[in-house]
C-alpha cells in the first residue's frame, strides 16, 4: 500500500508542482472550514485532527459513513463526503502540525499511567512514544476527555469498528482508563 502511494505521488508530483505555480491553492487542499468549527483547540472534548495520520482519519470517515462507527453528528457529516473528498480532507489534516495543547499530567498520574500503558503493551502498535503511524492513530497529546470517552466506548463495545481494542480494554477499570487518558494526553511528543 505504502509503495503504491509513493509511486503514485511520484507521478502526481510534477503535475501538482506545476499547478501550484498557476493557482495559489493546490487542487487537493480540501476545504476543512466546516470541520474546524468543532475540531479546534477550544473544543476540549473533541478529538484533535491536526497532525493525525491520514490513513487513520480516512478509515474513521469511511467507517462513520458506513455506520460501522456510531456518532450521529459525525455519521451525518461523513455521509455528505465522497471518497475523493475524504482522501483530500484526511491529507489536509495530516499535513498540519500537532499542537500539543495539554498540560503535563501530575507525577502520580504519570507513574500510574505509564504502568497501565505498559500492562496493555499499547506501544507495540501505537509506537514507542504513542505517536502512531499510517492507519494507527497518534495518541500522545490527544485530548484527555476524548481519550477517556472513546476508550470507555471501546470497552463497552459502543465503538466496535476495531474489536481488538475492545478486548484489550476488558482488563481495565473505568478509573484506570481515566488515569491512562490523562497520562497519554500529557505526553508532548514532537515529530
Ligand atoms: C458538530 C461538530 C463536528 C463537526 C462539524 C465535525 N466533527 Fe468530526 N467529530 C466530532 C465529535 C464530537 C467527534 C468524536 C466522536 C466520538 O466520540 O466518537 C468527531 C470525530 C471525528 C473523527 C474521528 C477522530 C478520531 O480520532 O477517531 C474524524 C476523523 C472526524 N471527526 C472528522 C471530521 C471532518 C473531516 C469534519 C468536516 C468534514 C468533521 N469531523 C466535522 C464533531 C464534529
Ligand atoms: C494490536 C495493536 C494495538 C494495541 C496493542 C493497542 N492498540 Fe489502540 N488502536 C489500534 C488500532 C489499529 C486503532 C485504530 C482502530 C481503527 O482503525 O478504527 C486503535 C485505536 C485506539 C484509540 C482511538 C484513538 C482515536 O483517535 O480515536 C485509542 C484511544 C487507543 N487505540 C488506545 C490504546 C491503548 C490505551 C492501548 C493499550 C491499553 C492500545 N490502544 C493498544 C491498535 C492497537
């Protein structure tokens, strides 16, 4: 998949570079104004999308569109987007810089959170700094409130578009999930 995308980029890039000289906005830069109304650094309960990995954003939008992930507002929004818009929007967000807006968690949370993350071997998939890659989401510096909500939804199988995440969370209590969310939100990984 990655190789094919790279090859395609090689073909597309000369045309893309040329179009930049002609028009100021490259053709694939999507209009994300409507999204930014809810996905911004003031809406602390909503997930950060700036700097999230493109393939992960893309998968969530397709899953929401197909009702595989349930969130009434986002399902409605995803259904208005075609495949090309989804790909363009995902790339636009992925090309932005992650803002790291959260304060560092307190030392007690850091210690307990680190142990809980180790217990679940979360870094095996999400990367040593929980930075994610490709279709695996970045977690480091995501909003704590959102992380807690979505982790509880996995645990309760309300979010069921990736069942392995649900079975992994069986061994955590709600309180432990809260600690883990706060710890992960305070991680300030910078690419
Ligand atoms: C009315 C507010 C609102 C608008 C407008 C909105 N979103 Fe969302 N979005 C949310 C909320 C709330 C969630 C969290 C859903 C959940 O808890 O499962 C979300 C979740 C997402 C996710 C999943 C993120 C993750 O980390 O799993 C993606 C991707 C997303 N939105 C993309 C978009 C895009 C693209 C647009 C614009 C086309 C958009 N959203 C517009 C409120 C909004
Ligand atoms: C086997 C690999 C794997 C392991 C281990 C794993 N995850 Fe995940 N996780 C994923 C994948 C893949 C996704 C994206 C699911 C999808 O495509 O819908 C995900 C999604 C998530 C999300 C949703 C992020 C968002 O933006 O909505 C959170 C939060 C999360 N994982 C936290 C954790 C935590 C905490 C642990 C450790 C307890 C963990 N994961 C362990 C593979 C893994």
